[in-house]
C-alpha cells in the first residue's frame, strides 16, 4: 500500500504551486500538480540515472516507444505505430506546434468552454480566432450542445477543433457515443480534431476513457492525439509528452512546426520516468485513483453538509473540482483575490477557462485528505462571514 496521506513539505523547493505566494500561510489548491510523491519505481529509476552524474543531451531509445505503445494497448486497447509518434517537452508546446502546422493566421479553432486556459493562448499566439461550443450545464454535470457544434463546425473558416478528454475543468469523461458524434460532425465539415488526452489515466469507476483516435480508422486519420504521463504520475516538471499522428502529411507538417518552435529536445529524466511509469507503475496508479475518488466523495459530502449553496460538478475524471460559487455575488477574479487575502486559500478563478467560467472556482484535490479538508474549512469560514450558509 502507498501512503497518500503523507504530508510532503514542498515549500522552499521552487514549487510553482507552493512557493508562488509570498505569504507562507496561503494553502495552494490551484495549479494542476499533485502533492503526492510519485511512484517509487519512478524515483528508483531516476536515482539510478542521476547517480551517473552526467546530464547531457539524450537519445530517446527504442524501449521508450515500446513502453508507451505497450501501455496504451494494454490499458486502453489502442494500438498505434512508433512511426506515428513525435516526442515533445510537454502538451502545451505540442498544442502550439499543432495549431501552427494545421492552420494559417486568420483561421478559426473550435473549443468547448470552459476549458484549459492554454488552449486560448495556443490559438491566439498563432494568429487564429477562437470559436466556442460552450458546454451546457445539466444539473451537476455538463453536456455538449451538438446542434451548436454542428453550426460552428460548418463555418468554412473553422479548420481545427481542440478536444479535451477527460475535460478540464468540467470533469467529464466523454463517452464513446459523444466522441462519435463529435468526430462525425468534424469529419463531415472538414475539421481536424486535436485530442488533448493528458488526463486519460485519471478516470473513476463507472466511467471509461476512450481514445478519440481508436473509434475508427476515419477518426484516426483525421486527428492528432496528445498524451503524457505527467498528470497521472506527477512528473510534469520532467517535461515529456507525445503526439500520435497517423497521417504522414499531417505528421510532416507538425514535425516541421516542432522544429520551427525549437521544442524538439526532451529532458533525459523525463524519458527515464516515462519508461518506469508505463512499465512498472500501474499498481501505484490504481491505488492513486482509489484515493482520489475517496477525496472527491469526501469533498462532495462536506459540501452537501456544510456548503449546500455551492454545488460541485460530478467528477468523472481528473482531480480538478468545478464549484459554483455564484451565491457569493462576486466575480471569479474578485473571489480568488479575497480568498487569498482573507482565507489564505488559493484556487483558480473560473474565468481563466473562458467567460463561461464566471462565478465558478476550480479546486485541485490531489493532496492528502487532511489538507483538502483544511481548504474546505477555510472556504466555509470565508463564505459564512459573507452570507448565511
């Protein structure tokens, strides 16, 4: 058994999450990395490599490709070829390179808001226009407005759709049926799908991750898939990700964009960590998922009993909880600022993920349960000082 309740002191380690705030009393539950030590098999593999004492440029070995391919075939029933893979330092540079390769300035890119904030910057930085197929709130979950998606995709200016599966921050794991409808609409309208599937391992019982590209050969050839062990194994700082691009013409364009953006080299420790994670880390991952599911169940129970006016979206995947805080009558920006100063609690403001996020806050619950409950208590005291709970 792995100890996910262990408190790991991350202050003073140049942690973006823990060392960003000047006030050491602030509890950070914002940026999407976990407060758990990664799988021991990864630590051991890294320690062995570090002991060599030389950290020069790295060659990505055959075993790396074998590890990635074997993992996705074994875990998700998706087989792909080594020739389809391009490694890259992270999902964000991958997004930027793909947008650069598959569009020209002035083209439109379709996204489903509220959604991961770097989608916006990748579109904007490449001179493209963002088009939103806003998700529809349906009780304690979100659904896709397919009529609106069809309308937006039929615009001849839309060349690319960035799909987030599992979805950050709405917590949805899109079903095979939903993905099929998305793909049919995009293919019918000549829109390529860029599937960001970085959270694909973090899916809870009762739900199943389906790789978009695995649905059919047609979907495969009209898509690019971005994957990485960074979220599931808490190794984002090691800067490693992969793009799976079966269409050779598309792959050539993206490879060129990767080189134009000068993001063609990866961290040698990221290579080692990826192989260790995929070859030996599955048991740790399964226990992590159980713990995170327990965290969400605890979070939801606490809110039901103590914060009934603050509904949270059902969490099917990821460790990012989407909370409706509109009852406080503040903008998300104002709320984030006052939580920092008055409650010593840092959350992500909903409008980071688009205008549809106004009134919401995003919580990162990938931490020891005691820490999560501390954050909830801080929020309850803050909210109770402003409204009647």
